């Protein structure tokens, strides 16, 4: 697959996915107990957790097409 096409596909996955994650994090934040330490822990976790699935998407988008799965 050409790199430009992969980046276009990745963009159309990344943007809606990130918006959906933000919306879900806001909805879940309403159910977090009103204690500063619990809120702090939630927002730290929610602020970092989005990067895990996006890392794999960005790695796929930037993967060199000449490798074709071989590990030389």
C-alpha cells in the first residue's frame, strides 16, 4: 500500500477515534468520585491512555512498504 494512502486512512481513523475517546473520557469523568486524589489519578490515566492505541496506528502509517513483513 502506498505511504500516502496509509497516512490518509490513518488520518480518517485517528481523528474520529480521538474525538470518540475525548467524549468517552468526559462522560466517564462525571462518574468519578469527588475527591481530588481520585480525580487526579483519573485524569492522569485518561490523559495518557489514548496514546496506546494511537501508537500502533502511527507505527502502521509510518511503516516502510519495502519491508513487506520480513525481519532482516
